[in-house]
């Protein structure tokens, strides 16, 4: 995932971040929610590091 994040621009990272948060809102299982939130946190850290 790290390599794909580096190739994405700010707009794409932000879009993917909001998609993950939306999926987490509608997820049914605890593990699914936690996994999606972890992915979103990684993207958010990339946004903060790069900009």
C-alpha cells in the first residue's frame, strides 16, 4: 500500500480517505471497521507528511 500512496496526488489520497471512512460507517463487523480505519489513518498520515 505504501508504494501506491506515494504515486497518488493530494486529491486522490483525500478521495480514497473519505471513501474508506464512508465504508467504515456502513461496515458491519468490528474487524472490518478496524481494518478500514487503520487504512484511513495511514492515508491521513501521508497527507500530513506530504503537505
